[in-house]
C-alpha cells in the first residue's frame, strides 16, 4: 500500500498530514505556504508512494460553501493539473479548526507552541485525514 496525504488549505498556509504506508495512522507532516504547495508535493511524491490526496472542503453548518471554498476548488484544479495520475478527493472539514484548538489545549504544550498557527494547520489536516479514514472504514464494513 501507499500513503494518503490530507490538506487543510488556507489563504496563507496549508497544513499537511500523512498516513503510514499501511494507511492505519494519520500523523501531522508539515505546514507550507499555500503558494509553495505544488513544489512541496512534487518533492514529497518523488520520495514517497502516495495513493490519494484528501483535501478538506470548507462548508458551513448549513452545508453551503464557506469563504475559503473557492480557494480550495482553485487549488484542487492546480493539483489535478500538476498530478494528473493522483486520485484527489474532498472531505468535509467542518469543526476541524475548533477540534485542533481543543487538541492543542488538551496536549499540555506550552503557550508559545500553542500560538503557532502552523501547528493548528498540521493538526487540522491530521483531523481531516483521521475523519476520512474512519468514514472509509465504516463504509467498507
């Protein structure tokens, strides 16, 4: 098997998470400038086998597109062009930012580390990937 990557795309930064090769565990990988996402992925995909890219799709509680929705769709088009053989899926990212904040608070890390937005982006991407994997597991049962 190969890894699955997940992205939490933002205006400035994108959080990236990854599974292990057996696709059992989701882990935070990196936070990169959104403008540098495609070059980062080119390097990563050259070094690691990846089956799928899961992109967090921002929607409101009313299931309508949120303010970042258009940006995410634009980034997905760029990714499709840059990586035509890579399967790209979306996954609902509602609540991941608030869950990331709660996770960081519960982890006991110091205030300085909690204030780094890059950490929140990576954790959000990890929560998107974990949720995707759980939903996929339930659908396959």
